[in-house]
């Protein structure tokens, strides 16, 4: 943990506003202890259209998740109305459960429980048997909202039957409640309390349509917890439809539900709360122990990009290409004068070392003569104003010749051009 004492400034790590830790801000926080962060990178990668991940790639990602401190991984095995489970999901679950990783895998399956309307097409006990044969230790039936009181009663009876069968075979189980933000609250609480009475280890709430604002999320989680007959750990699953995935996940955590995350926000549609954003924010801005080794986040983010082929947006927070790129006039001048790894961080709150990221400056069209003078001084060149003008023009002309992104010069290119221009000016003189 990088901020155990909730300090706004920690040398070499971060410098944020002290208001973050005012009693007025923190008095209503109720973060779970331990946090209960759950990761969905593996299953969400499988759901992300067009990715190229191989099974070996999934195993490499799984090992990296284990290494960085993930304790709970969420997997899916669904039939989607067919007579057999989805082949790719089945292969992924089989390989991950057999991989010997240190994290616990919770496996949700859509055939573990029906909607209470008639006899399920697939016997839920056969699904339990399959999951047992694959090496599952924790399974996750889900309760959808029943259409009638009669259907609800049948559904609860089916839940009791399948969970008794599971526990008699040594399995633990969690309960999934989908569309939590939009379903009838009273019906949902009946289902939750029924599950708790039957021995649910945890309740996984899902707001996959991003129906809850961050402010509503905190109220919702508090309201839900207050209505549980017996406290059990909660998690909350949200998406990023409004660009509020990270904020909603943190709001849920502050109210008492562990956040569900994925590396780089991989998922279908608009993505998911990114592990790297949620973990870094919680540690730095809230002083919460996430159990994650933050210094490995950049490497993990890069690994997921390589294995999936899914680009990481350049302007993405925490691990994007621009997150620690110094390109504006003041930033480049500070980098040249003080070095890129100086503290406080140049134009930021968090030092790149916190997440194991690189820092670099580039020469953009916003360059100034002051930057030329500092660059030359760093290279051990004493130049006059005529030479300053010559170097300034040469650097800008070089950028103008570039026609494709990125239209900038790397430090190596800028340094080489500076030397060559000075040498040429002196040779001509």
C-alpha cells in the first residue's frame, strides 16, 4: 500500500489536494475491509469483439494478474440457450481452473438457476457436476426477476435444491443479481435475503447498463446493505457507458461493495472500470489498501494490449501513452532543466514510478527558444543567439516535414538535429 496514512503528499509518489482527506469528505466512507476487489479481465477479454487472444495468452494474463495481487477472478460458463456450454468459454474455464493460480475463481453459469417458469432445460445439478469436474471451488447462480409470486417461489425452491447439492459436494457459492439498478427493489431484496439464508458466500450486484450515477450508487449500496438480514460481502459490476465507470466503481466501494474491474477496461460495448484507474485512485486519493502491486500496472496493461491486440487509447488515464508524456512548453522545459523523473511530478499528481510507467518528453510545435537554450546546455553546447535561431528553425522545419501522426521529434532526434545545426552554423561561419 502506498498511502496507508492518507497523506496528501508522499515524496516520490504523489501530491494531491489535502481536501481529499478532510473529515467532511471522509466521514461517510465505509470501504470494505478487506476491499474485496474482484477482477473480470479474462472473461471480459473473451467478450470483447475482435480480440486475438490465444489460450496461452490468457494463461500469461492470468499469471500476471496473480503476480500483481489479484485474489478473486470472475469467470463465465454459459449455455446461451444451446444444449452444450459455449466451447470457448468452456476451454477458458478449464484452462484457468487447471492453471494452479493463487486467486480464487468464481464461475457463473446461466444454467445453475432458471426463471421459475417450468422445468429448466438443463438440469442445474448437471452444471454443478461439470463445474466440479473442471475443478471449480466457487460457483455463481444468478437470480433473474421472477414474473410472478408463483414463479418466485419455484425459483427459490430451485435455488435451495441446487445450492444444497453444490455445498454437499464441497462447493461454495455466490449469488449474482443482474440489472440491480433497474429491477424491483423489494423483489430483489427477497431474493438476496433468501440466498443469504441458504448460505451465499457473497452477493455480486450487476448494473451492466450503467443505470446508476455515482451519487445514486452510494445511496443504492447503503440501502441494499441496510436491508440484508445478515451481512455478507458485496461486489458491484458497472460499465462505462457515460464515462463514469471508474467513478461508479469507487462510489460503490466507498459505500461498502468491492469493485469489479478489468485491465484496460476490456469488455464489450463501452468498456469496464479499468483495474489500473480504480486501484490507483483508491490508493492515492482515498488511502485504501487495494492489495494490488501498483508498480506492476503499466507492465500488466501493456501485456493485455499485446495479447488481445486491442489498442490502449493514447489519452487513457494511468497507463495510456500520453499519461506521462511531456509535450507542452512548460513541461518540456521542466523536463530538460530538472529531469523527467523529478518530484513533484511535472504537471501531474502521481509519479509515473507508482505504476511502473515510463516518462518522456517530445519536441512539438509548441517549442520555444528557451527550450533550445536548455537543450543545448544539456548537450554541453554554448550557443549564441544566432545559433539559437538556427536550431529553433531547424527543429520546427523538421516537424513541418512530418505528415503523419505523431508529428513530434523524440529527444534523440531533437538532440541530433541540435548538434548538427550548431556544427553546420559554425562550419559556415
